[in-house]
């Protein structure tokens, strides 16, 4: 985590978001293990130690994209999730497919109304998702070019961490 924290700080400052690092647990959940805030007077706060279902929000879409689970297995997990504004399973799968293609996922106010997230998976040497780097902010912040730049930044930082974890094999 000491190696990842400077990456989170850079993301938080460049994009004026809360940058987070989530680690996968054995029970298909993720736990927040680190975060970096920006210096905005109003920002989204998340507490280290917080736990979420692994397939929720943007981090869930990128974890699902790298999970190797079948569509039916993902649907079972999706049905158990609680959202403020639950997307249809078809919409969720479009996001999963986009995450597989682009290397990052987005959630525009589905999990929590008014709050959007962007995430990229960190994989181990076998290609399995073990962590996710995410950015959290108010939905109005995530538009057009700003969203693209944030997504690409997260994807690139997650690739750096993946490379470090796998000893150069990814």
C-alpha cells in the first residue's frame, strides 16, 4: 500500500476526487484499504475498513469484467445487490463489457444517487482481480473529457500496480 498511496494522491489532486484502493476478500466483498482526498472544501468521504459487495458500482463492473464468471453467475450476484437507482442487468452487463474493452468502469449515480465512481481492476499474475483503484466524486464532476481522462488515468495506474504485483508478468 505504501507504493500505491502516492498514485492515489496524484489521482485525487489531478481530478479533484477521492481516490480509493479496494482489496478483494474471500467472501466476494471488497474492503477499503487506503484513500487519498483532494483539497476541495466539499468532497466525498469514505472510511478505511469500509466493506462493500464485490460486484457493486464501478468497482464491481471492473471486477466482474475480470472475474471469469459466466453471465448466469454474474446475474445471480447482481440480483443480490442493493442500489439507490438499480440498473437493469442488461445495462450492468453493458458496463461490464465496456470495462473489459476500455480497462475501466463507471457508475453514474446508480449505487448512490448523486455520486459517481470510476474504477480499474488490479490483477495478480494469473489475471484475477485482487484490488481496484477507484475515484469517487459528485456526479456533476464526471462529464465528457474529464471522465475520459480520469478513466484512462485509473486504468494506467492500475496497470502499474498490476505490473508491480506480478513481477512484470501481466
